[in-house]
C-alpha cells in the first residue's frame, strides 16, 4: 500500500490511549481503534453512547468519528509527535441512518500525495492534506466525509 503506514508501526492501543488522553470526547463516545495498517485506520464506537432520539446514530457522533479517522491517518503518517493536527474544512454526506455500532474507515493517501505533504511540512513547518473517510454498516456506506487536515510544527 502506501509508504505512509508501512514505516509507521503504531499499536492500535497506543493510538487509542492517545485519543482518550488528548481528545476527551473520544472516551465519552467509547471510541476504539480497530485497525492501523498500511491501507489506513478503522475506528469504532458503540451506538449506545452515540444515539439520537430516534435510536439511530447521532449525526454529530458520525461526523466526529469520521473526522477522527482522518486525524488518526495523518497522526500516524506524520510521525512527528510534537506537531499539531487540525481539521481546516470538512464536508459530510449522510446517505442513510446508522442503526448499529459506528465504524469509520479512512484510507491512506497515495504515496505521491504523502510525499508532497511531508516535503512541505519539512520545508515550511505546515502542510495540508485532503483525506476521505466513510462510515459503513453491513457493507453499505452510510456517511461520506472529506476533510482538509493541516499539520503544524
């Protein structure tokens, strides 16, 4: 897959502990890091802690989990634990309700996109990368997310 995550050996438990410590909302949501691999990151959260008045997943929780999936891909890709990552802009499309546990996946960027990102970050101490994530249930895409993430030294 991409060079990004081949070089990054991050234990999912390490990433999950980091999220729970630095972003308290992740603990309240019950976010779990299911996978960190060459192809990207998969996060999950229980419906019980993230439902709305209809018993389906709350839109804010879906947006948060998709955003976090992108954040995690960039965190793993960057490897600079002293840097800061923020989402600058995002778009989300809620295609269908999520009636079970939440599961968000963000694919790793292409080697070319990651190379340009890393070069810019090394040169300027700031770089931007657009990432896409999706929330699925039973093999169906329920939510599509795209976000511009910025890394700052």
